């Protein structure tokens, strides 16, 4: 007389199954909470550490390194050091190649023979 068996195709659990399913639900909910906390902590760590991996010290990111050019005025034949490359067809023309530092551009300016002094 003790336990009643239910039809296996029925959706109704027996009395022992009801106790087991409520404790399983509690475990599942606590696992979900723990997993959410782990996910949140992981996202926070990645969000705060990503910028440190993106930028290296001493390098500019997303920009070309500065260049210095010797530019000669077509009318006066005088030269000067500029940081932007003169446009083609303008009154200034580039003499030589781009220089990585202003000091190297100044050295090239002193050595250049085509510039009027």
C-alpha cells in the first residue's frame, strides 16, 4: 500500500520525485548565479586589461611617425624644413626624401647645394 506508481508517460511526478525536483531546481539556480558571477568577473577583467595590451609604450598607435621634409620655394629657391609634404603643383617642391627627425632634416639642409642661402 505505500507508494503509488504513476504512468511513465504522465507528466505528474510521484511524491518522491517532487522532493528531488525541488532540490534539483535549487541547485540549478545556485549554479546559474555562480556562473553569472564568474562571467561578470571575466568580462570585467578583460575590459580593464584590454587597453594595456593595445598600446605599447613609446609607439603611437594609428598614426604615421612624424616626417620632416626639405621644401624649396620655386620662386626664391630658398629651402625650409616642413612637417607636412608639400602638394604637387604648388609653389613648394620636396628636395630629397623624408627625414625621421628634425635633426637629420637640418643636417640635410646644411649639406644641400641647391638651396639658396
